[in-house]
C-alpha cells in the first residue's frame, strides 16, 4: 500500500491529501489567509482520523516547494520534513506552478498553459507548459507588460490562470490569450506528479532541501 501525503501551502489556500498510486483517498482544503501555521497539522491529523489510516502507512510525503508565499512555503516544507524525519520516509518536492497546472482538467489540447502565482504589483511567478506538461519555459518571476508572451501568443492560444492571472487580463490583450478563473494549487492535484516521482525514486534531500522562492525575501519594518 503506497500511501502518499500531499501538502500544498504556496498560496492563501491550505490543502492536504492522501492518495494511493493515482487514486485519491481523501483531501481537505481551507481558504483562510495565513492559516497554515495554525491549521496544517490539525488538517493532517483529521485526514488520518477520518480515513482510519495510520501515519505508519505512509510511504512518502509530497510537498509543493515553491514559488509562492514565503511563509506558507516554510510552514509546508518544515511540516513535510518533520514527518519524513519521524517516519524515516522520503520527501517528494513539486514545483508549485506545475501543481497549479495539474489542477486544470481537462487540459486544452493545442494550447500552452501559463500558470501564474501572484508576486505583488504587476509581477507573477510563472512558467509555460504544453497540455501534456512538457516545460517550454522554466519557472521564473516575470513583470507583466503588454508584450508579455507575445511570441508564444502569435503561434497559438495560451491559457492564463492562477492567483496572478486576473491582474494580467487588462494588460495582455492578444486575441489568443485565454483567461480562466477558479484554479489554484491544491494538494489533490499533486497525485500524478507525486506518484511518478515516487516510482522513479526522485526524492529530495530531507536535511538540505530549501523552498524555491525565486525572489529574495525582504522583511518589512514597522514605522516608528
């Protein structure tokens, strides 16, 4: 029984899921900003309580590893590492933007996927993927302006979605730009990607792995 726990905390949504191979066993989501610190561990405990599974049944923990919220990523990854240490099981890390793209079902054939996570102002974290999840452009921070992605848009439709896509709608006006609402990174969308890495033994170093922030963290100071 290859049960994997998935944890997703890269945006304001916090979610967890249990799955075996490519089958979802149970999941739980909460959409309360900055709730991961207080709610993540209880949510995980609730999953095991409601399913009747024991943490000893786990074979791995998968976690959304960034980019995204600095605080959310730290909490999610620290929790995942703690479980892996305690149970001596492997850690699977997934790009948060790929997790976001995995939430799109069905994926439109012939269109490129452009998941976007808000990075404040007119900046987003983004990547470009085919409908089969082949990477066209790697994950990066991007300042959106009217010519953003124009070369790709000239070739065909590009689907923009995620927490950063809404603010780009009035800037990217190309007729091949398609904007879709309602998508966000979620733990139950990690199933296929996590199990693929589990089967191939593609594990992260539990001791040394750090979140993929893509941008340096700048702490805000209070005004005197």
